[in-house]
C-alpha cells in the first residue's frame, strides 16, 4: 500500500510539473505572437473612419469617452511599416522594455516628439551625453526607451513615436492605418459609435471555433503534449486498478462491504493523486516565471476529476468481473 501511494504521488507530481512547463511554453509563444504584431492583442480592431478627422480629434474622442478605457491607438504609416504613431489612454498595455521606459500620459501632451524603439535600433542611436536620439527625416527625436525581450521578434524593428501637440492638430488620422486595442477586449459597437467609424473589424479575423488560424498551429506541439499528459494521468488509474485487484481479494476474504472497499480505494487514490498534482504545480510555479495561473489550475483540476471518475468506473468493472469469476 505504501509503495503504491508513494509511486502515485511521484507520478502525479511529475505529470503536473510537465503540464506547468508546457503552459510556460504557451505563455512564451503567446508573447512572441503579440510582439510580432506591434504588441497588439488578438482583439485589436482595424478602424475605417467615415469623415476626415485629425489625430487630435480622434484622440480627444477616446480621452473623453467613459466606455473605452485603458486603450492604445496605433497610427501605422502605410508606406513605412516599421513606424507607428502611438497614443494611449489610461492604463494601456506596454511592451517588454530592455532600457528606459515606455510612453507616459505626459508624453502625449509634450511639445516635442519622443520615441521608443526596438532593440535593433539601439546601436544606431546618437547619444552625446545622457540622452539618446533617433535620426529620422533629418531630425533628431529623443528616445525614451528600447523595446525587446532578448528574443527575435518583429517588435525589434519597430519605431513608436508620440506626436507633439501641434502635429496632432494638423495631421489627418485618415492618412494612417488606424488600429485600436484595449487592455481588455473592447466592445465593437462602442468603438464604432464613439469614433463614428464606417468599418470596425478584428485585425486578426476570427473563424468558427478558432480565434486565429495561426494560434492552433503555433501551439500544436504544446497542445499535443497536454493531450499526452492527460492520457498519462488516465493511465495512472489503470495501473492503480491492477494494484487494487489483490487488495479486493483480501477484502472479500475478510468479508468487507464492497461499497466501503470502493470508497476507501477511491479515497486513497484521490488523496495521493491530488497531493502529487498540487506538489507538481507548486514546484512548477516556483521554477518558472508564470503570469497566468488560472488555466493551469483549471486544466489540472479537470484532469484530476476525470481521472478519479475513471478510477471508480474501473474499480466497479473489475469487482463485477471478479465476482462473476467466483
């Protein structure tokens, strides 16, 4: 009994730890996909305006709206795809930074343009003293920080610029590819109404049951890994059923109640399987830099419940078969 329980704890602990490592890979891949898309989420909207509107007018509509909070707007240059004119409202999402800082709300009211650049531009910056500058169109723009995460992504080649107040009042927003994204998913109807837009569509088109065609493909190896871990958890129930056969024969000899035997067997299985799963998750969370915990607990809880149900069913079938053999 002791050997079986120790084995079950170690087995569940290993599988739970492996599941955390796979969720880490999913998290890292999600970040890479996001950074390859200007640090925009899968819920970002591409906007087409009905009327002519300056950048300042569009920004003011967002600033004065109570329905669109914590948003960022990307005015993407149609000719130079590496240049984005950035504006943010509230607590907007920021990309990972290697040096310096990202835009603050004060930068959007500045009298001069300021920039944040991808890490591939770091060596191209002009730094006479403590301040770095980016030379663009024969002008020097102060640089606040350098974006990146020590991995090769498209963000490394991007330049984000916050326009000064004077330029914002003169430049037409219609001349850019306008993308709006929220820290949380935005309401499409609200976006259309507030910005008086003729077109609002997801930057990454959604399809039946799949948010992005590329998501499943990008995470295929991790999803297959989680499927194998699920099968391994279920296989543990089959192996424990084999150990329970001898114990049941002993219980019959001692004239124990069948229902009580099943309950006690399930109780020990659930206890040690659960302990192993919890230990494995804790070790994984301590070992890895995980930012999304809920999905890990939901997955392991779901597998735990499924495995326990399977074990009870297997026990009942085995007992029934042994009784018929008698």
